[in-house]
C-alpha cells in the first residue's frame, strides 16, 4: 500500500512512520480543509504525505505559497471563513510570517488554525537555531511541543480541537528529530467530520480591523482565551509526572525528555520528572506544586532558557523556597540535547547524581575524512560559478543568498562572502555598494527566493539605482529543500497554476540591463556577467539551467537515460586539472597511483557541461559500455 492509502484508512491501525507523515493522518482525522506551506527543512515531508493523500482523494486544498507570510495569510483567511486550516514551515519562516501572525490572536479564526513550526536545534539545515517558543508570549498563541511522532499526531488533534473551540490559532512546535523520527504510531479510526461548512465570514463593522482603540479589547479577549487554555493545561495528560518522592526534580519538555528518560533509567534513585507537552500557556499551578515538593529543580530544555525563566518567575511569585537550576554556560544554550549533551549538562550541575561520565558516543564512528556539502554532478550552478569567476576581478565583492547556490562560497569558486536570510542579497549588496567606487558588487539569488523575498530588494535597487549586478540562478525549482514548485516553475496545464516569467517581472520593474544565458554556455555567461558588472546602475543576468538532479530523476522515472558518460582521453590529458581545481565536479577523481584524472561513472550524469572546461579538450562524452550491446 502506498503512503496515501495507508493514511486514508478508515479503521484504527498502527504503522511505523515519520512524525511529519503522522501529522497528515491527524489532519485527515481532524477534518482539515486548507493546507499551505513554504518549503523548508524539517517540514517538507508533511507536504509529501499530503500530496500522497491528494492523489487518492481531494480531501483538502493544498498550496505552496510564495512565502511563509502569504502561506499563513491564506490559511488564516480560510479559517476566518470557517475552514479548519493548517500552515507549516521551518523555524526562520516565522520571521517572514510574523508580521501577520502577531495579529492572528487578536481576531477570531472561526474555522480553527494550526501553525506547525519546524524548529531546528543544532541548525541541522538552517542559518540559525532560533527558539520560536519566544513567539508564544509575543503572539498570545498556545504552543504544544511533542517529544515523539505518536505525540505529534495526538497533539495535532488536540491543537485543532482547542483552536476550533476557542477560535484562536494554536502552534504545534516540532523540532528536527521529532519531524524525522520514525516510530510505530497507533491511529484512531477516521471520525465522520463534516467538512462542507458554510462560508461564515460576515464580520460586523470593524470586527476584524485591529487598529488603535480596537486593539485593547481584542488583546483582552486573546488573554482571556489564553487563561482558559492554561486551566486546561493544568490537567492535560500531555503534562505528566513521574514521581517517587525524590528531593530533586527535573522539569523538561520535547525531545530532551526522551534523552532524560534514558539517562536516568540507569540511576538507582532517579530524580522526579515533570514533562510538559503544553509549553504555552504554562500550567503554573502544576509547576509550582512540583517545585514545592522538591528542594532542587533542574530545568532541562533545548536552546534558550525559556522554561527556566518562567518557572523561576512563577516560584518567585509564590515565594517558594527551592533552588532552581538552569543554564549558565554558553554551551548550555547551543545544539540538541541528545544523551551525550544532556549527560554533560546534568553532570556539570549535579556531579553527585551518579550519571556515568561517558563522553564518548555510544556508537562506533569510523574515522572518515570530512565530506563538505557540494553541488551535484551536472549542476547548472557549478557552470555558472565557473563562468562568473572568470568575469570577476580580484577585489570585486560577491554577496551570497540562500539556496543550493550558497555552496558557491566554498572552494574553488569562493563566490559569496556574506549571507543573512532568503532574499537579503540585494539589500546587503546595495549597502556594500555605497561610498564604494572601486569595488564592484555582484549579488546572487535563486528563482524561488526571487519570488519569496527577493523582489523588495530588487525594487529598492531599481528605485535607487544602486550600482550592483544581480545574477539570478534560475533552475526552475526550489532545489535545496527538495524540488518544490514556485511561481516561476513550469506547471502542467491541468494544475490550473500559471507560470510567472522572471524576465517579464524584471521588465515590468523597468530594469534597464537584463541578459539571459544558459549556464552551460559558459563563455557567453562570462561575457554577459562582465558586461553587467561594467554597467553603471542595477543590472541583472538570468543564469538559467534546469536543476539536473530533478531532470535526471524525472527522466529516469520516464525510462529516459542519455546513455553517455564523460571520459578522459589519456593521450590528450596534460594533467592541467582545471576539471578538478577550477570546475570541481565530484565525478572527477585523481587516481592516487598515477596522478591521472579519471571519471567516476557512478556519479557522472553525462551532461557534458565539463567539456568546455578542459583547455586541451581531453574530456569527451562516451557512450556507456552496456548501451553498445
Ligand atoms: C525564511 C526561509 N524559508 C525557507 C527556507 C528554506 N530554504 C533554504 S534554501 C531554499 C530555497 C531556495 O530555492 P531557490 O531560491 O530556488 O534556490 P535553489 O536551491 O533552487 O538553488 C529554501 C526554501 C529558509 N532558509 N528561510
């Protein structure tokens, strides 16, 4: 059975699956009607599971929106109209969405709205480790935090219930390894949910306009709703105790609660533990009762001291006499609290607890050389960087942006020297170009990012005639996060979606210098970038080539292979090594014995983009041996 059919089963069942996938079953059970997202790890598998379901049954509407703010607004709008809605995105996505999300609890999303956040302790695939629990306080939105996939499923259902009941948004805060962990999950049977709700959006005058004096009563209502949810949190089974009368206690939440359970299971007299699954609003009575029964309480939480500060404040308010132990060293605020890190943390605070000081990882790790991230064989971005480098002068400034092309900052290209966020490059680049007549500025931007957050920086550059050259790395997809579609990607006509031309947008914005070159045409791209860099004002080069990973996968699925691989003509090869040192396609290797270049045909996709690189034309495309039979 495919995953779509598994998720759609009407009877109760149990199955091993990922936290992200389990959430989609919960969406089905809850009767979700609208789902939106902007891609970003660790959440894209939610979309994959949703797509698998939609192949069988159009149970809900799904879209990848232009960015997280738009995605949140679409879901919110649908909820205002009575549709139970879900929006999901990665941690930093909330920064983009927050300008609207901070208003959500002031209004009444009648259909219910669950915001799923993929936070990323350890920055496994993000540019920072931001702890989005802080947004809970700022937005007056309740937050659930599961510690495993079963809880992710159960908490989604509870979050949806609270949201519908109270007409308020609710956050399900996932973290990377809860999203991606696989576990056997017990699912309930699909209830009969009435989804053909009437459109309900008929607000009274000003009812949905949070402005000036209207804000105060709206805020009061939001705080009152939050207090109601807090009362529920006091008795929620998601906040639970393991108590044996110890004088020491630990308050924890999320994934660290599992590391903790494993660690303390080795102790003859373990501390008592309070696990919090509802982390906003906090069950302060439950917490204070727990504190009151212990002489010392340690707070075990990943990233910031969010719980710690709250617990200390609550204990202070009640004049409780106990020692509350939390974070003190910079390392305490960094990374995932896996068993190893948690052992270090607890031992540094309670050395007498009896946890063995096992600093070595429990699994043997082979002594492998480091493998830096790299672009795939045939990647059009590689050809682009190779060509752009030839157009650059030593002192030119290059500004990276977020996407696969960020890897251009690495050797041997070294293109892109500063990175902030999606779409920052033209703002930051403009700043770097000010009071700077001597160093030219080149900025980079992916095509998904162009639409996501790139446009305001571009409009600003056009408006103010900033002297920068933008290279748009157009590969037709959101490659880095797993090939999601975006406003500029080609869509089958039956999808009803329209493709927006980047060039037409730039022309519409009256950009004066626009060139468009296939990145495999390296000489032409070098020429175009040189000319653009010499242009005084804002110039754009669209460096296009389809994402070759996606193309080869799509072709393979259709049974199409080129049957060609690159090969080296040993007679011609002079060991110049530009294919390795300058172009750096991972398909090329130098054999350790003779120092000769050869091609790893397992990696080579036969794209031929490397042929132009060799000054003595020693690289050739050869037909694969098996094709000749
Ligand atoms: C605000 C925000 N949302 C999502 C992401 C996740 N993310 C990283 S790269 C990327 C897509 C980049 O796609 P594109 O601009 O087309 O470049 P490509 O990877 O295709 O080269 C996304 C969505 C992020 N880093 N920040």
